[in-house]
C-alpha cells in the first residue's frame, strides 16, 4: 500500500503540473484575470505536490533501510552489547534533516509567495480591466470546465485514499487538487459572467483570489509561529507545515461537520454525532441551505427606493428600456443577478471641497490667522501684477500731480483657497452611464477650472475685490464643463473663501503689505507737507508784497503831507511870526525834554531856593509816575 501512496503522490504532481501549464496557456489565450489568479493557485499546488512526493520518497527509503537492517540483524543474531551509531541510518538521518531544515524553509517560501501573489494581483488588478477576447471566451470556458472535472476526479480519489490510509503526506497535494478544481470552476464562472453581460465578474473573482491568498498567508504565519513553541515528543507524528487546513476546508466542506462532531463528542462526553437530531441536521443541511438561498433570491425581487433617491434598473447588465428609472417607493424586479438596481441620491445636495480637507476642530475656532495652520490645504499658482513706478510733480505754490505711471510685471505666486462646491443630480441616466467615476470627474473638472482661473488673475485683486465675481465665474465654467461632459448635474454653489498666502510665507506677506501701506502713508505725508510748504510760502510772499505796497503808499502820503504842511506853515509864519515861533517852541519842547526829569513848582509867591542832589535816593519808577486827570 505504501508504494501505491507514493505513486498517488507522483500522479498528483503530474496532474497538478499538467493542469497548471494548460491553465497558463488558456489564460494567455483568453486574457482572463481570474485565470491568472487560478494559475498562481495551481502553481502553489504544484510546489506542494512536489514537496509531498519528495518527502514520501525519503520515508520510503527510510522504511526500506529499516527492513534491510532488521533482516540483517535477524540473520546474524542480536546482541545486547551491539551498538549502532548514527551513521548506520543514512536514510533516516536524511529524512530527519529534511524535516528539520527544508520543510520549515519551504513553508516560509510558501508564505512569501502567497503574500507576493496577493499584493501583486491586487495592485495589478487596480490598473487594468477585463480584456477577455469575446471570440475565445467559449473555448476557454470549456477548457477550464474540463480542467475542473479532471482535478476534481483525481483530487477526490486522492483525498479518499489519504483519509482511509491516514497518510499525512498525500493529504496536502490531494487538498490542493480538489481546491484547484473549485478554482478552475470559479474562473469558468467569471468567464461565463463576462459573456453574459457582467464585464466585472472576472475582476471580482480575481479580487476573491487575492483575499484567499491573504488568508492562506495568515494561516501559514500562525502555523510557523505555533511550530516554534510546539513541544517536541520523540516518535509522535505531527502534521506537516505545508498542509493548509484552510485549503482542506475549501476542498472538503463536509469536514467541518466531522470536526464539529468531534468537538461536541469531546465536550459532552458522549457520541452527540450519533444522535438522531445531529444526523437529521446533517442530512437536511443541503435542503436548508437551498431554502435559505431561495429565500435570499426572492428577497431581491422587492426593491425599495428611499425618499430623495432614484434607482437605475439594469436587466442582464443592460439598462432596462421599459422602466430605466425607478422613483421613490416599492418596485418588483427579477431576482439577482437578472435585475440589479443602482441607487443615486438625486434629491440630496452633495458637496465636495477643492483646495482643502475639512477639519472639525478648526471649524470650531472663532479666530483664524494666516500664520497658523488650521487645516490641510493645497497650494495654487496665482498671477501677480506689481506697480513699480509712481511719479508726482509739484509746481509753484500749488499741487499739480501728473498721471500715475504704472509698470506691470508678469509673475506667479502661491495662494491657498478653500472652495466648497455644492451640486445636485438632475439627470440620473447621464450621471450613471455617460462617464465612469462621475464624482472624481466632476471634482477634477472643478480643480482644473480653479487652477486655470487663478493663474490668470492678480494675487491682490483676488484677495480683495474679486471674491464674488470669482465665485460666479467658477460656477458658470464648472456648469459648462458638466454639460459638455454630460454629467447630468446642476452646480448650485461655488464658494471662494479663506483666501490667504501659504502659511510658511504668510508672515512675510503681511510684512510686504505693511511696507506697501507704509509707503503709501509716507507718500501721502510727503504730499501733505509739500502742499503745506507751498501754501505757506505763497501766503508769506503775498503778505510781503502787500506790506511793501502799503509802505510805499504810506511813504508817498507822508511826503505829500510834509510838503503840504510846510506850505501851510509859511503862510502862518507870515501872518504872525512871533506866535508861530512860540507855538513851534512849545511843540518841540515836549519832544526835546521827553527823557529829562521835571520838577513842578506849585506856588509862585515865595522865593524858592533849589538844592540839587544829583544822587538818586529812590527808584525812578516811583518818581516818574504817570498821573492822569480823573474826569
């Protein structure tokens, strides 16, 4: 029987290798995605079958070596003092060394291959689409069905032999053959789905294989970790590391009942698996599963469209021409996968953001500064027009300014801006079928319009006076792009808010703005000083000219007055010369004695003796009093 087991292992290896190579050929022939994942799974089965067959040979050599040594010892007789060194069992040593080093290494290799297959297939499948050649779909479907049947027959036979003989080395390859049959069946279903009008059926089966590879790698990792801490008991036969329990469950789902029955028997202490209830549940499980599946399929016949939604009905993967759009309410349809309904929120106002990622914590802040990071923002290029020359000329006493001379220099800068966009689906058919990735397309169009607009405006203008007009222009441009691409949406609102320079340069920008404001203030102060200086100079000149003219008039009038006085004095002198001289004397006396001290003698009937002491005894201001006669 042992030789038959070894032959079975060799047959499993040959069948696995043959189906693997044939599956690769059909995969490249038909271009199926699921076929590539199934080929990877079959390749892992080839490695497991090769490893199991090689280990069977080692155990067979060890068995033959033991028979030869026992026959030799029986023919020569045995001795209690006869000793055999380790070199007497080369086959056993080879087997032990193989199980000690090569089997764990092979398990690690399987782990790496499963992880690499899951990662590569998942990443690669995201960058490609189903490319099954329609003319080759039926042929590839038939071939994968034949491969599934071939693997199922050999796998079922090997699984039965392994269970009856309790041979641990045949079980891994047998499980992979039977699981490979199911993998080929799944690939055939994917091809049939594509042929029936479900273009992504092949893609979904590929993703399911990726999940399977992840589960297999996780199981292998746990097995390796447990193997490190497993107690070693000499002579105890253990399960080989590359024997996947998950693959065994996939190949033999009925083994779950056996495992559950054993667990129940052990837990309750008697043969629960032999009771009538357990046997009835085991026999009636297929009927129960079919009933549940039927109930599940019937539940898909009733579809409810919620308020504010519209559904698109597809029949065999194509739009149903009789009732393409389902309005809110209940609807009867054919069961899945004949009919499928895709819901869209046509009554809801949807929003996406351009230039920033919303942050709930920053929304609660009452004061937001340019120099403080308050959300994740994107930088946009913006135009920049800077005034370089402003010339003012001042002439004479007044202010005369010529026209402002401005030179604009074309340059670009960076700006952060938060632009929320609100839209509503108005034509659900256009939204569902005219474009792929509708939401991403609309967001990309909005980003393109924002970039195009900001690159053509001035930084200072968009920071100040162009916010409202910018929002209106962006809204109209985005609506035009949506209509041109037949997105079936209406743009309700485009907000241009939170415009500021990037946080890293916001402080420097504020300094530049402050310097510009200071320059304007200094210019205005200089203009005011010039106006004041010119006005004061003109007023002073005007006053001097008027004073000179007044002095001129006064001098001329004084000269004419003295001339007239002299003429009149001649006539007065000729009329009374003595009186004239006495009067002139009296007129000149006050002026001549204005600074001389005067003494007044009040009486005239006495003989006065005057004694002069020329040294002043008192202050002059007390002697020189201004006495005025009271009225």
